[in-house]
């Protein structure tokens, strides 16, 4: 065995072994893999039943659908029943739940039939018998019943062999690039068989909702490529009979989640600056269904609306993230006073409400409690599952911090290490979220946010300007200012953490993925306070990035113009512009088929550090997109980053 190989084996063994009374990293990763993610909680229209999806494998490749009567107190009183399209008893991908208007039938997607691709099924919830509705080739998503219960709409990409979205590994280009555009359209499936595409072939549909009369759809849509053009999507009304599409609102920024009012007169959406399709936050606007001026009904909202639903009485219920807490809030369609019906320092997702609006379901989790499904009267729901009841936190307490930065009050979370001893001094790692339009939520930690505190690190989870949770003006406060104000906010958070807890100021690191990876690259070119860094899928050079990525329109709202019209703005915020100031040992990680942040960005930063004799390593994960999906690659990342921080944040490490 060579001395180099021996050294590598010793380093890996040190990471995997138990340390300082903490669990070994292998034990922590095994425990995290035993947590079953729960999602798509969906309450029946009458509020009597709740359904959800449970992932059965760490990569989400197999899943199961469960349904039960809503339990009022003890979640273990009566077992949930599994609904499946499978006849072989084996696990499959089953997801995308939709209740029929009468609450007796559940539509869903399953790959149980050969060839194994998702098809639409309907199941009687009383008997559990499932029936296949479609036999198509392509991608199906988001089934939704017509108001009369006779048809089901779906999103459909005919003939496509790749899942939609920018997070998946892109298909390598071949031939003339850009000639083939796969459009996601609204299609209607007849329960007796057959499917017809409704929306025009030139429109990519991101989300939609039936009109209450069943004759039209409200749609969030764009002409051209869906992956690249979400940031210029408009609000359309699409006729169900002719397919005629009429744009009724071209928003100044981004919109999401169109939902048609029960009286058919208006459509509510969330509007604001959003950097990623599907990562929603903003104010609620109401637009006349026949067209006209859009009106903000939540002006000066303290937080960010993340999803919305109509009640049958015409009020809107929305999920708000505000100052580190999640809340359910109601507001009239005309605006005015808002009423908070539930709030907690927790993360709620996949919220659904019953037709009258007096019952709801959601997946709820926090730093202390793994995800479970809750349902019942709004604001008084109870746990419906105990799927992850045996899982315990492998880290310490999560505490909300506040600090002042420039004119802003900034919030973040400080997650304490396992086996915390107030007499000791600890290292700190700052974990910067992606986006930038996103947030660090008080949720069950995943990946390094779980592993680092389990291994004796304090973890700071800041929500700097650009984040959700402090109002739309705060979310827009990093426009034309990437890296500057948000870096000052993060620096202030480090100061607040050091003041609040026994942290060694000479042992501070930083980590992030995507925009968090960019901020990590930026931090090490602006400051020497960070002794070690891990940058995942980060942007090193905004100028070269603009021409490399496949989602370039996302930058227009943030920079105000393209790189060709405003090159100095892109250069001003690029880490590579200041690379000669870098001194911090930096581990660079990347997927090899990333369409959001192409691999050359990682190479460019790594190459520069190497040329400047700054300690660095570059790790490329094959056949991975922006989101690293393969469990073996996720494990490799966690083991590497712990070894990296252990190496450079020990008390004896040189600056």
C-alpha cells in the first residue's frame, strides 16, 4: 500500500469512527436514511379522510400512498391503508394525489404497469381497487379532477423520456442545439379511456387550476422552453373546448400557484421575485378572470406567502413563512385584516384544505421532530402518522437569532452541537441556503445541516437579505447587489452567534450549494475570517456563467439586464474578479450534468485556487444534475466535507 493511499484510508477511518462522544458519521448517515420523507398530504373535500405519499427509498425512487380517516387525537388508533396500482406486491413510484369532488376516489400516478413509466390511475378509497386510465408515452404530472368529477386534467409532455425541471441531469446535446423543445401541456383524460391535449403546443404550463364551471383553466405558462423561461411566465386563461389561450396578466416579476375563486370571478396568485421555479414566496395578488388590473391584497406582508387555497366562503388561506415561523393565515379576497389561525417554529409543507375550509392537512416537522402528517380542524390538527416516531435528533437545540445589519433586522438559526458542553469552545460552520430566493427553515435537518452538528460543530443557518420570511422588500433587497449586502448580513450573523454561544472565532467555516455555493466562493475572496470552505455547484464567474447555463432568464430580474448590456454588474459580483485575495482552503463539488450551474464554474474556481497555491480539491459526480440524487454520492459528499472541516478547523490548524 502506498503512503498516499494509506493516508487517505487513515483520514476516512477517522471520519467514520466515533469522536468526542458523538455518533460516528456512518451511524448518523444510516439514521438519516431511515427517516421516511412524507409529502403530498391531501385532505378529502369533506375533511373526513387524509392521504399522503411516503418515500420508501433514500433516493425517492420508490414510494407508497396511504389513506386514513382523520383521527382526532391518537394517530395510532387505526392503521392507515395503502392504496396501490401494483399487483406484484413490490415497491413502485406512486405519487401525485388528487381527490375526486365527492371524496370517494383518489387519482394518482404509478409506474406499476409495464413498461415502467408513470401512468394515471384512479382508486376507490373504500375498496382500494385501482384502475388504469392512461397508456401514454411521456411525462405525466399534477392530476386534477374536473369540478363535475367526470374528467381528470394532467400536465403532459408527450414522448418525453426525461423528467421535467432544471434539477435533473440534463440530456447531453447532440446535433443542432435548441431545435427540439418539449412542451408541457394541459391534457384531459376521460375516465372511460383516452386523453387529449388541450393547451396550445407553443405554451409550457407550469401550474394550472380548473375554473369552477369546468370550461376553462387558469394557467401559469410561457412560450418556449419551460426549463429556461419560468421567470417570464404569464397568467393565462385557457379554454377547455377550443384550447384558446389568453394572457390576462404579464407580471412585473414572477408568479406561482394560480387558483381560481369559487365564484369564478377572479384568480389568485403569489407574486414576487423568485429565483427557482417551485421555490415560492411573495405577496398574494388577485386578478379578474376576464382580465384587468392585478391587485396586491397582502401589502406590507411581514413574511412571504408560500402557497394559497380558496375556502368556499371566498376567503383565502395561505401558508406564510415569517421571522422564522410558519403560519396559516386567512384574508378576504378584497384584502384587509389578516387572521393567523396557526403558527409554530416549524416547517409546514404540502398544505391542503377541505372544501368548506374548516379542516386542513400538512406535513409538519422541526429541528426536534422528524416529518409527520397532521390533519384536522384548521389550527387544531393532530398527528395522523407516527412513521418517524422512533427517530431522534442527533444534534442539539435550534435557537432563533436576530441581529441588525445596515437598516435590516436579520433572522437566522443557530443549531447546537450534539452533547453540548457550555464549558467548551466549539467550531462554527455557516450554511448558506440556495436561491437566493429561499430560506433556512426550522425543519428536520438534512445532509450537512444534520451531519455537522452531529459531529461537534455549531451550525449557523442565516436568512440574509434576498431570503423569504421578512417581506417582499427584504427578498428584493439583493437586486443589483449580489454578494455585498447579503455578505454583510452573514458576517453579522457570525458575530451574533459568537456572542450567543461558546464558539471559537478562529475556527469558523462556510458551506453552501448553488447560490449558497456562490456565496461560499464569494466569502473566501472577500474575507479571511473563514478558515475552511466547501462550495457546491457555485457560480465563480457571472459573466461566463450567463453563456453556459440553461436558465439564463433567471438573472434578468436580479441584474436588470443581460450580461451583454450590463457586463460591469456581472463582473462586480463575480468571485473570480477578486480571486487573488483568496486564502481559504476550499473543497469544490459539482455534478457533471448540471444545467443550472454548469460544471465549468467549478473547474474555473478550482483552477484559479490551484494556480494561487490555495489548498483546494475538485470532486465531480458522474451523471448528476444540480441536485445530487444518488445516495452513494450524497454519502461521499458528507464524508468529504467533515474530513475537510476537521482538517482545517482543528485548534492547531495554521491560518
